[in-house]
C-alpha cells in the first residue's frame, strides 16, 4: 500500500515537472530568458556632430555628448502567457546633480513579454495616452496596474534569440502593428562564434550583424501606423534621415541566447553632405552586461554565484524536502 | 491540528514553493501550496496557506532579488516599496491567491478524507 503511494507521488512530481522539461527542451528559447531578474547592463553612448562651411569657415553645428547609465531588469509573471519586465535605472552622479532626479528610478514590470516568443506587448493605458483617450498622466498612473495588455502592437525583443541558431541564420528585429498588418522588420544575420570576456568569465557568443540604411522607410511606417505626419514638408530632414546608416553587432550567449554585449553605430553618409560643407555626424551606443542576475550564463546560475553551490543541488534538496514531508505525513496517517 | 501546524504549513509552502519557483513559477506555486496544505492539516488552514502563499511564491524570484538588492544596499526603501507594491497590486495577484486557496482546500480535503477512511473501522 505504501509502495503504491510512493509510486503515485513520484508520478505526480514527474508530471509537475513536465512543463519545465518541455519548455527547456523544446526547440526555441531557454526558459530563464523570460525572467531576467537582476540582469544588469551598462549603457554608454556618444553623439558627435560637426559641420562647417568650407569657404567661410562658419560652424553650423558642433555638438558632442556622452550619455552613460546602468539599468537592471526586474521581472514577474503577469498572466499564464506573459512575463512583465521592468527595470531599475541607475543614473550617473553628474546627471543626478544637474537634473535633481533620484539616483535610481524604478520602472515597474509593465512590459509584457510573451513566453515562448520574442514579442513584447505594451499596456493598453499607453495606447490610451498616445491616442488621446486619456489626457491626464495621473489618471494613466491610476489605471496602469490594472491595465490590459494591448496585443495589436508588438516589438521583437532584442535581448534574446533562439538558443539553436547557427551561422548564416536570420534573426528578426523590429516592430509590427497587427491591427493594420504593417510594421518594420529588419533581418540580422548570425555571422560567427566569438569568445568575449564578461565579469571575469570567458563566454562563447554568436555575433549577429544588422545593417539598416534607409530610415525613411521606418518613418513612413510609423506615420502610417499612428496616423501622424513626420517631416512631411521638411525634405531636407527627410534626406538626412534617409542617408543615415546604422550598423549593429549584437553578441548572444550560445547556451541560452541572451544578449551579452552590443555595439551600435550610426553615421551620416558623406554623399548627403552638401559640397560646400565639411564635417561628420555619428553616434554610437555600447551595451555591456555587468551582472548575469538570474540568468544561467556561461553554465553558472544565480545560486552558484550567490552561495557557491550548483543550481541543481538546491533543486534536488528541495525535491528531497518535499518527498520527506509527504512521506512523513503519509506514515503519520497510517500510524 | 493547531495554529502551529498552520504556521508550519506557511513556512513549508514558502520554502518548498519559492525554490521551485526560481525554475518555474507555476509549478512552484502548485507544489508549494500542496505541501503547505498537507502540513497545515485542516481545510481552513490549507485554504489560508494557499491564499497567503500563492502570490508570494509566484513573485518569489522578483521578491528574492528585490530583498537581496535592498539588503546589499543597491536599492533604497523607496525603490523596494515601489517595486513590491506595484508587483502585488495586480488583478492576477487576487487570481493567484484564490487559485492557491482552492488548491489548499482541495489537498487538505483529500488528506482529511484519507485519514477518515483509515480511521473508520472495517465491517
């Protein structure tokens, strides 16, 4: 009789673990990429614009800007299909002093990441604000926590890719407006396997390269999607935007497909600069992973990094505790 | 079955459920609440254990990280409060709590029925 109960209990536990096994073993995404609690990045960006007239020497533009900040992901389940992502923004001292902003700004987990895909949806209240149904920010804040997920628009999550990619595979980036069946999707390409050093660990990564050369297409799509006109009569601005080339190199961990590093550069093509003007316009953004958080990158999980024991050991001891409790209760019942 | 067994149920539910929830939250909630309800013993205690622990287990990966960040000095009390309150202030928190309560009552009910069946003398 007791043996039958043990078998029943074991089968029950095995059934309970089936979803974990199916999620982690299914081709596609590692299950932990949807819950990146504590994963921290540093972001540094440089913008450099300089234009002067060749003949008169008049300087049209001379802007140079460095923006640096850190952010840490927080996440929690919203419903059975979506995980909410938020973040803690950490501003540098100079920015805090200049703007009187607090050193750390918490953005609650409101972005809805669909499990098993790379789609990020936004709360309905954001659309209500954009489309003018709610005009008061206070009212929007009141509604934000009980707001439904709007599934008519999504962006493709750049922070993870499928874990079973290979060299030459295409990875999609961009956004899509389902309601009007329009959007902008650009294909990145897995170029090579690269070893990079992060937080003292050498990690094997996939390098994904993205090239975008016609940003006017993006403008047209955004205008069509939201019924707004962007730079309609400003042909000069449209010409400049059309001549910007963006190159991005994104590095994803080969085991779970998580973004470990990103270099994004944008520059204005020299052909777009008038003959009597000399100069340049370029910008670059670099993202570096500082803390892996809950992610199992480089084969080491959060439990190992916090207390030095393998993640599996904690899971097995938990299962042993559960088994002991259940067996004790069953034996007590028999006594 | 006493208040002590209810407390023991709360503790075991949180301990066993939260560790599993680090891997998969839904499994952590179901298994944690079931074990807690078994320990709690009565339907009332089982339901209360499920009601109180289910949302905490569901959000445990966030709560553990936020508490860790607070105690290591990475975030201050305001950030801790904002994140925790906004995480719990959600319609699904109530749904998880009610689901946990139903699981707790059900498991405790099955457990009681089994005990009663054993205690009933065979004719």
